[in-house]
């Protein structure tokens, strides 16, 4: 058979994987929509014969479950694409959306808002004791500090012509600096403020409404469009910096813009839902195993897998000890760590 | 005249790596760059296609200054095969297809696929097309890198020690192939090469570099016992066997 036909078939298979993943995401969303603390299912929404008031069903579906599912899909995709681009750009399998220190910077920002600007408070002694009075101040602060951290990392990396090592090292250094600063302000804070701040850091999808979902979607879409248009540049970068340059890629400019857009998408998500670990690390890893490191296919499939994983984690978090809802960030780390180790060990054995 | 290098100067951390390097190459010629390690050969290649930006001097391709071209335009004119490259996990077809990068707008066209198909056929790499490049032997891998550079449809091909990791059979096969393609398609080849006898077999012209400067440049006549003694600090004897110059270290 002709080489070009064989190749096109091979490419066709990869597209098939994407469609399969999309189907899984769709089914999962449907299941997630039907699960929850209140035993309401889609049937109640249409059914006249159920005892539950349609008004309640409407509220639970469209105001609580649906935005939450959308948030999981968008944040999962945003984190996963960001991780994919970071791993490609830094040629480092441990790179994630948080390599630049965004999670630490965002947490610091939130702490500043909650503790120094007093944006959080407690309610008497009920279980949901912590309340964030003004979520927008917290989000804005988290976002500002994330972007601020990114700009510093970029400024530092620029001195070394955006070498991969410079980016990783300045990211790690800045991350630990922000962690130290967070600890410092928590040390002098009131008990309840620390409680609120810790609660914020957990990462929870229940905080968002349609407005936040829309903002997250726009930020993710802007970044993704840039990444997708430059997929061949990233593929060239996969070979080596010199090869990429010889193929006409402006490597420094590409790295700078990629870092900015990764930070923009990640910071937007993190500001609204807190820190959710491991998704951005693990989804691209799994996909690379299945589909290879060709960014043309790795990006879209990682995005969908990120959505699937986060939605799955969140659905588990909502139902596992219902009616208590666990913060999804805890669950992704719990699921992510063993999965990551499994990939690591399996990968070692293969070589 | 296709490639003219004019007074090229480059320094790295205030250490001079290239000093006033000038030479001219005509279309279809095969050029060998000779010299000891650290003489500035790799840097010279990287300065020609703007992987490194020279401190002074200029490179012209068909009288157009490379420094004024956008990088993507450079990529359409100059192909480059580096000395070392990390082996990523991609298929041979994808790796060669990457050479079409300067021409790809958003997605590959059938024309790109056709070009890759032809090159693979030409290099008899067809049977490997869906094999991952990290599973290839050294010779096959080197060929893939050359195939990628050829997919750029360049006027000038820069090769940094293309044969250093190959056995004798593959060395000769790869160099003969490069020479054939250079003749057929009128591509000018500039290659760094360490084996003087291979260089003599392959190249039309030679540049000998010493201490970051050009020691001598020209045809076969520049390869003399004295020149080799000066450049490499090695005593050699040059013999003529079957009308071919052979360098024998003594």
C-alpha cells in the first residue's frame, strides 16, 4: 500500500480516539447531571408524575448541577491543555500549569484578600462555618498575584533567553517565596481567617455560577486558539530548540507567549475554583501514552481527558459520602498520586 | 553564487568563537568544513541560518541578506541537520513532515504529504514510515534528519557531522546520497566532517578552520601535508591512489 494512504489511516485512528473521548465526556456529564445529594434525576425535570416540585428540580439542575458540570469540563480542559503546553515547552515531564508558581501565588493572593482585606468571616458553629464574604475580591487578588508571579518568572527567564532551566528554577523559587509569605501572614491572622483561607485553597467547583463559567471559558478558549494555531511550532519544539529555529520558529517569542497564555488560562480557573492539583500533570501524560507526543492530537485529546478526569473526580466528591461534598482538589490528588506512580513504574518497565 | 558569508564574527561570553569569516559558495557545490574541535565550525553553521545571531558581518543567500529575512523565510532557504538532537517519540513520517513546517499554514495539505512520500521513497525509508524514530538504528535516524531538512526544499543544506555516528557502509551511503541529491536538485551543501578521506571523497571545496578563523579555502589543492600539520597538529602523508588523494597519519 502507498505510504501516504497508510499515514492517513494512522492519522484517522487518532481522530477516532478524540471522538471516543468526547463521547465518554458526554455520557459522564449526563450521569453527573443525574447524581447528587437530592435524589432528583432528569426524569423529574420532565415528569409530571413525580412528587418533587418542578421548581425545585429546575433549580437543582440549572442553578447547581449544570454550572458545576460546566465548570469541571472547562477547568479540567484548561488545566490539562496548560500542562500539555508546559510539558512541551519545558521538555520536562514534571511540568504542570503550576510549575511557574501560579498555585502558590494564587493562594497568597487569596490569603491577602481573606486575611489582610478581611474578605472572609465565620458563621456561628455550624458545619459550613466558613464563608467568603466577598468572593470577587478573593478571586481578583488571586488572579493579580498569579499574573504578577508569571511576569516575574518571565522577566527572570528572559535574562537567560528563555532557557528551560531558567523558567523551571525561577518558577520553583518564586513558588516557595509565595508559600513562605502565605505562612507568614497566616501566622499573624485570626483563627477564623486561617480557616477561610485554608478552605479556599482546597479547590472546589461549587463556588461558581454561570458568570464565572463564562469568564473561564473565554480565557481558556483564547489560550487554546493560540496553542492550536501554533501546534506545528510546538511539534518543532518537541524535536529541539535548534531544529525549531531552523524550521522558522521564533522560539523565544513562542515560549514567552505560551507562558503568558498558560498562566492566563490557569490563573483564571484557579482564581475562581482554587487549586486543583494533578489534572494538568496527569491528563497529558496518559494521553501521550495512548496517542504519542504529536501536539496536533495531544492537545485536543488531553483537553477532553482533563475534563473527563475532573468531572469524574467531582462527581465522586459529591456522591462518595453524600450529602457531604468533599473538595475536589483533595480527591484529584488522592486519585492522581497513585495513578501517576503507576504510569511511572509501568513506563520504567517498558524501557 | 548562492551563499556568501561576509566577515562573520561571533563571540560567546566575550570569548571570540568566529573571527572575520568570509567565503563564497556556488550553486550545487558540496563544501566541507574542516578543523579541530572548538575551531568554531558548528557556530559557523548556526550563524548562517540565524540559530545564533552573529555579532558582526552578514550572510547572503542569492544576494539577499539573511539577517533581514524573517526566520520562516530563512527556513525555506536553508535546511539544517544538527550534530546532536534529542530523540522524541514521533513516527518517521511525522518527523519528516515536520520539515514542511515553514510552509504549513494551519494544517498539512496533500501536497505536503506527497512531498514527504517522495522523499521517503528516495531515501528508501518507506518501510519505516510508521516506526517511531527512537526505535531506529543510527544510520536510519540520520537519514530521517536529512529527509526532514530536504522536506524544507532548501537551496542550502547545512550538515553538522552527519556521519559521525555511522558505520563505514552508512557513512558512504549517506554522503553519496547527499551528493546525488545536491547534483539533482541543485542544492548547495555545507557539511562539517572530521574524516579527511571521507571529505576528499565527498566535497568539491574545502574550508579549513583554525583558531576561529579561516585557515584556507578552495579545491582539493588546499589539503596538503603542511596545512594538516598546521590545522590539526598531526603529521600526515598524502598519497595518490587511483587518482584520489588519500591522507595517511604517520
